C-alpha cells in the first residue's frame, strides 16, 4: 500500500443537522488543490471501519462536530491524547459529538503498527436532528474557517 504523508479525515452525517460539519468541510476541501501526499477522506461515523483511515500516514487531521467548548460555530484545535483519555463514556461531556472519535482514538494504538501524529479540529455545533439535513446558521458560517485551519496543518 502506498503511504500518503497526511490524511484529512472528516467525520459526520449530513442527514442529521449540524452533525454534517465534517462532510461540509470535506466538500469545501475537495474544491481546493491539496499538496502532494495529502489524502482527503470522509467517514460517516467513527466506528471500527474508520481505523483504516489512519493507516499509512505520518499525520492525520481529523474534523468533527464538537460540544461543550464554546459558542456554536466556534472552531477549536484539540489534543488527541486528551480526547482519547476522556472517551470513557458514550456521550462524554465537553467532547466530540457522541465521543465516537475519542473512543476510536483509544483503539488506534492497538490496531495500527504505526500511530500517526493526530490533530483534531472541532466545530462547536448547535444541534443534531435526525433526518434533518442542513447546518444551523452559526455552524454553516464556520465551514470556511475550519477548512482554513485544516490547510494550516498541511505544511
């Protein structure tokens, strides 16, 4: 398997309101010219199938919905190790939506021969509504800012 230097992994489900932040950032980044060695990926959920997204890279930039870190639409860089340590519950307060990414990060050292350096970019969400596509106004306004933050991690 070819090794890409950096994987951008955008999590979320665009059919569930603000949970679609990852796919929205992915869609915007897909219109950009990314540096050589960068692979843009999308994962609807942070389940076991997403482990492969972290394989074969030296660095991973993760984008996902966030709760408990600020006003809706705010963009945050978080420490992957701290999030993984806090992922003891299914809905960790002050963590990534559903704590799925945190729980996934806890599994990575067991599943991968080489653990990449991981950067987390979270967008504070307002709400998730099952089968209600579309982002809230403050969250939609943060997509370009989150994409710029991802691009900063590519150098």
